[in-house]
């Protein structure tokens, strides 16, 4: 099993930055990350003082392409962050070959991928370190939070030493996050997703609840966030959230099998994975030729369909992409897939009636 509570932080991106800093990575260094990601990932790199360099996804995959990684390496590259998108494992053997030639450490972004394995080994244990996120919509939810799993003893010692300087979030922030957590646990169902999301957006617009994406158009997450550990009010929820994985993971497998066998309409494509990979889907991704149409009709069918990642570095566009170092056109596969990707929930709340409505929305064969 993955180790989800080794070093806990305010967010997943804070855990990522802590790993990079413990590796001695900072100003003047480059960190390879994949395009088709969310802003949290380059934010963690930038918070460590380094520069993100974007690698395209592999053909017919949503994860990093080893061949493009090789092309994007420079003498300044110091680490590789792979992302097991939606729970689909990255081609770890391919990435490891490129990394080994340069002696680069691999860090796994397991924000969506708790329970997935490669060659029978858990993701999170395949590189020097991994990080997790505990936001809503992630496999382990405590409000807002994240953690680092460090697989190398010397690196774990450095993370431990640095960890002493991290402080708790203000109690008011912890309390707000707890209220948001409780509201989400009470109100959220895949069938009410669209209403609950509208409500959350209204409330976070009032500044009562910290939003996921801050004001990324103008500035990144505040620097003090990157010196914070997981709030104690959130930490108390973590053992229960981890314990629920024992029943959640088999349920996620069952839901994914339903989607795979029952969503067979033309214009819909399931994603392949490597033969040695056994994914547990945090969400179930598909490629659709009529993505906009599906998203428009989803509320009426009371089906939760997500559109992310809608840009190469979600949700950034135009000049905001340049601000996180993304050069438009540099990762054509990642850019192309944004117009076709949809994803469906696999959580414990997905029921047979929801699956039936999903089949109706996406069209039987
Ligand atoms: C959610 C997420 C993160 C981290 O998010 P935080 O908000 O910092 O906890 C990192 N990578 C991916 C792919 C994510 O989905």
C-alpha cells in the first residue's frame, strides 16, 4: 500500500516543493513535468525556486512520453516529476531508462492514483519520492491537504530536518477548510455536482472558502502556503480517509469495469494502458468527439462529467501559460487531447442508477 501519511503538508504542491528542496533543487535548475496537468504541479516547482520544463504526453496516453522527455532534457535538468493521470500509471520503465542515463531522480505525482500498480508494485514506491493531494475529488479527502512519501532514507532525513520549520495554517483557515469539508461530505453527490459546484463557486467568490486555483491569472499561491504543514483539524480526518480506501478501491475497480464495458458508443474512446500497469482510476477518463455537447447536456442527465484538463496547464490560458513557463505549441499531443478529454466519477457515491444515466448521456452503441 502507498504510504499516505509520512510527511503531511498544507497541500500536495507544498509536498512536491518540499521534496524538490530536500533534493537541493532551486534557482537555475529545471524540473521536467508533463503538459496536460494542473497549475499545482508547476507551482510546486516554481515555489522551490526552479523552472518547470514541459514534456508532451505519449501517443494514446495521458502520461509522460519518454522520447519527448529525452528531447527536453538540458544540462540544467535536475529531476523528473511523472504524473499518473486519473490513476493511469506512467510508462515507468521508459522514464527510468532516460532518467538513469543522466542519474536524475524521479518523483511521482500520485494525486489521482492511490492503489494503482506497475508490475505488481504500488505507484508512489517507484521513484525517490511521491506526493499526494487530499482535496475534494482526490481519492483521499480531508478538505485541503497533501503529503510526501519519501522512499530514499537519506532524502527522508533531509525532508524530516526541513519539516521542523513548517508551521500550522492559521486556525481560521483550518476551521474554514473543515466547514468546506463538512459541507462537501453532506451536500456532494455525483447527481448534485453541478448545483453544489455553482454554490461553492458563489461562496468562494465571497472569500469565505479558499479556492483551489487562487488567482492564478495574476499570482501564484502565496509563498507562506509553502511553509505550512497539514492543519491539525484536517490531520484528524486522515486516518479515517485512509481506512476508507480498503472499500473504495474495489468499488472504483467495479465502476471502471462498468464504464469500460457499457460505454461503447461511436465517437467515444477508452484509454489504453501498458500491459504491466493495473490502474485504480481516481476518475475514469475517456476521449469524446463531442465533448462540448456532452458537457452541455450533463446537468440535465444529473451526471457528473469533468472537462479537465481543458488546457495544457489547467486552467491557465494565453499569457498565464507563459507565466508558468509553458510555450504554446511545445506539447502538441497534450494540447490536442484537451478538446476531447472527459472524465467520470468512480468514487463510493457512484451507484448503478448513476451509471445508467451516464450510459444514456454518452449514448449506447
Ligand atoms: C490536485 C493535484 C495536485 C496537488 O493539488 P493541491 O491542491 O496542491 O493539493 C497535484 N497534481 C495533480 C495532478 C493534481 O490533480
